[in-house]
């Protein structure tokens, strides 16, 4: 009888979430329903980055959320930010778009983490989300309007920015969420040093041109990947001139447009994030006369990058910089 009553309560709660029959709530009101007890830091935590609890956090939409204690059961509904959690020593209990764990080399060390599959970012499985009982849900800001209030009936919700060119800012925000500000600053300093040291090594190639071409099904995109081309906080490599507008993320070009770039070095990746698809695209181009006329192809200066670079996360940047140094310096 007790089990039956429990099942009926669970069904009623799920129905309220999915149909929206419950009253309207806000991030701060949802947070106020969490337990009031605070989490005390152990001596080991205090030596590192324990943080203080409870704490108020203002998210990307200006919502104020009260975090009573360090989040331990986080549901992540934004695949670009897997890297930020992992780099801080955290892992979600549930997430959307788990395919990137298998597709992106930057996430390979974490692909066996126990993470419940919530489906796609466009249509998250709310029934599964309710089942895993998260204590915090993280969603990208531009998706909040679609299902944010539904999520708040399950757990407090934090909306994060989608700007992939600000990985330092994003990592610092996650540091605030998990009480790991010092860890975030330490990792930022480490990766920035890697970029600066690598930029110095690449000074010998300052008169060469480089391009990042994302390949799709008969598609070619010139990407303005910031950590590669930025003179201020990237490797400072020379982009391919007028064919890439450095004020935007990138632009689609024809194969003839790629040839007109006259690249000395070309890095390629797959638009959809699949290394297997990239292999197929490159195989199909082997017999193409225009492709084979490219200077980078004729000189053996075409290299593959992990497709995670398009997401602009810290682990992707670290892997991308190391790959570029390995390939370029080997020549």
C-alpha cells in the first residue's frame, strides 16, 4: 500500500510538471524550496576551494538563485559546457546531447562517466529529468523562455551565456556556482600560459597563412576560430585574408573559394562533430582536382583538428593548441 501511494504521488508530480498546471514560479522561489541546511567545509576543502554556503548567484538572465549548498546533482542542458564542469572536477548526473562524449576527443577521458541521457537540447526528456532528482539544472539562456518555468518545478534553474568566445568568463561563472573560484582561475592561467608559450614557438611561421575549414556534405566553412587567429589572446596566426570576416564566427565558401585563400597551412574538422564523417569527406575529395590543387594539400600541410573547437571550450582549446604545435613544429 505504501509503495502504491508513493507511485501515485510521483505520477501526480510528473503530471504537474509536464502539463504546467502548477502555479508560476521564479528561479529564486524555486531555490527557496531547497533544504535550509548549509554545508560545512572539511579541512581538506578549506585548503583548496571550498567556497561559502549558502550563496546568491545572479545568472545570465538576471535571475537571482539561492544555492543553499554546493550542487551535487546537476543536470546540464547545454552540451558546450561539459568541458567547464569536467575541468573543475565536476560531472553532471544527467545531460542532453551525450553523443558529444563519444564524438569529441577533448571529452574522451570522461565518456564513461555515469550520466543519464536527457535527449536533445531542443527537446529535453522532462520525465527522465524528474526521475534523476537534480538539485540544480543548468540551461543555455536562449532556451530558457521555451522550457525554463517547467524546469523550475523540478529544481532551481541557472541560465548561462552561450558566447563560445568567452571561455574564461564562462569557467569563472561555473567556479562561482560550485564554489571553485580558485580552481577556475588556476585552470584559466594554465591554459593562457599554454597559448602564450605556443604563440612564441610559432613566431617562425608569422609569414605563413593558416585556415580552419569545417567540412560538411559538399560544404566548406571558413572559421575565424579565436584561439588560433586572435593577436591579443590567441596564437596570432595569419588568417586567409578577405575570405574570412574576423568580426563574425565564419562564413560558407565554395571549394574554389578555399583555393583562392591560397593557404600555406590548413586545418580541417567536421561541421557535425564526427571524426568518422570527416574521414569520409576527405576520402571523397582525394580525386577532386581543385582540392588537389591547394598548396596546403600539395605540400602535405593539411591536418585534422577535433571538431570540439567549434564549441570554444577550454579543453577543446587546450587540445587544439597542442595539436597545432605538434603538427606544425614536426615539419
